[in-house]
């Protein structure tokens, strides 16, 4: 029995006991009528708020804490965690990074939000259409070894933006890093190098589109770079010539 099943069983016992006390001697409708179950739960919450007020307990605070605990438990029980690398089995086996999840209603299946390198929108896929992705190929760069796709994508963008202002002595190394990152991103994600190069060109980039009117939970997906990205070699200061 999973932790979630145990929690649901405890809640069912509590609601059944409340029903028996509220409607003694009458047959239970809790498992047969969803509207009845919803009304019964609302009545229980109402009574609990009366109880909290009588005993000087902050009921709103209790509800907020309970919802936060529930969100944490749901995240712990999810088959994919934020930062996991996943393969999208019905999207040409493309690979990306899980950045969150969404549900459109309490009864709907959870979909996981997956950001694929070079794709300007986020895929929303249920667990049944995801599989563990292969490890991202470790890629040596001037900043250290990159182990995650989202690290590689961000570093590629940063290097590309800095090349024009980088001295010749460093530019060759950065160009080599950029080529290795592009090849690793393409082989891992399933996105062609040409498309990646075009999509990751330095320009104002809006955040990846995420489906609206849903309940979502997102956060930063990857570990930090081996070396801070702002430690890229800077060009020497210009000197005025006489």
C-alpha cells in the first residue's frame, strides 16, 4: 500500500465516521454519489472551522499548511521529479528536462512539463508517454564538464552571445566548446543541429510557452554549472592610441 493510498484510507474513515454521526441509521451514500460526497466534505470542513474558532486556532493557516504539505507529498510520489531527464515516446522520442507538472481538474491525469532543447514551447505529457532519457553525454568545456541538457543549452546561448567581444586567444576555445555543446544537444535531444543553432541564436527570447488555465508547479530544473557562467573570460580593456 502506497503512502497516498494510506492517506486516502484515513480520510475515508474520518469522513465515514462523520457521516454516521450526522445521519445516524441511514445508508451511506459516500461511495455512490459524488455530489453528496462533496457536500459532506464541505459540511465537515464547516464544522472543523467552528471547532478551530472555538479553540482559537487559525483555520485559514491550517488549510494553507495542509495544502502545502499535500503539494509536497504529491511531488514526492510523482514518477518524475523536476530536473529529471525524460524521453517523449510519442514525440519522435525527443528528450528533454522535466520542469514541472499540471492538472486541469481534480480528476484528470497529471501531465509533466518537459522542455526540449531548441523547442520554444513546453510539452505536456502524462507519465504513460514518458520514459527515462539516456544520460546527457558529458561535455568538456572551458567552465568544466556539463552533465545536463539545460546546462548545455544555456551555456551555448551564453558563449554565442559573448563570442563577438572575446579576444582571439580565447575565441578558438569557446568556438570548440560551442561545437561540442551543439553536437551533444543534438545527439541527445533528437533535434537537428541546424534547428538548434537557429533557435538558440542570441536574440530576445520569451519564456517557453506553458499551457494556461491549469494548476502548475515549476521551478529551476538543473544543478549549477561546474563553474559560474559569468566567469567566462572577459576581453582586455581597450587602450587609446596616440
